[in-house]
C-alpha cells in the first residue's frame, strides 16, 4: 500500500504526496481531498499522475503533443 498524505502548508496552500513525492499543489483543499479519495481507493490502478485540465498556453499544449 502506498503512503498518501495531504499537507496544509499555510496561507491556503495544500499539497498531496504519494510515497513522499509531490503529486499536487493547490489552494483548494477539496481538490486534494478528491484525489486523496481517488488514489486511496483499493480498486484504483492508475499511475498517480495529475494532468492540468487546461494548458496554460497554446505553446505548452503543442510541446506536450510533440513529446508524445
């Protein structure tokens, strides 16, 4: 079983770590709680990678597509 933890780091900042590695940093604790529940589910078989829903720039999106 993996070690999954939510950390409150002050000033409305929250992080989610899996096995001591940072997986998510956000100002919304509910997002951390959502992924905590998802990753700690016994049936979850994913890779613990969180992709942004929207790329910050079009260039970033093009770069990701070229890398794949």
